[in-house]
C-alpha cells in the first residue's frame, strides 16, 4: 500500500475555479441557506469519485452570494482531485472572500464509501 504524500494532501487547493459573483444586500439580520445535493469531486489518492451534499449557511453583511455563480463554482470541482476536508475549507475561504458575511458555515455530507460516511463542517465568524 502506498503512502499519502504532500501532493495528495495539497491537491486541488490552488486550482483555478470560476469566479463567485455577489450582489448588494438590501436587508439586515437574516440567514441564507444554499444546498447543493449533487456535489462531486475526485479523491486525489484513488482517483475515485466522491459524492455529497454541500450546505452553505450564512448571514450576509453588505453582499450576498449569487446562486448561478455558486453553482458553476461547485460544478468545477467535478473533475478536481481534492480531499473533501479540503473542499469544505477551500469553499469557506472562497465564499468568505467573495461576500464577507457576518458569519458562515459550510458543511459537506459525503456518501458512504467502504462502509464509512464523512461529514466536514467549517465555520467563519460567530456562527450559531
């Protein structure tokens, strides 16, 4: 059995992905939840696909994420070799950079493979 390398661990973290668009927020103190149940990416070690549901929950400040660009961004992971732990943390960083929310939670619930299911959650700000 071969070992995991630094290249496996860092795979996909610096890949170029589509720009995440935003629009001006008109209201205060409300939550937005985006759910994408058709997420796929590729395990950089095995080359096998990972499937899951990505949920983004946040309280906007001055900008909101534009949904079509979020969808195109998520679809871009389809052929990307990246561990799903890195998927969630990269998404959090990219979404926070795009819209600067008051707080944000990005959660991935990944389909079982080999009898094990993985769930990863990353938070920004004072998330509930």
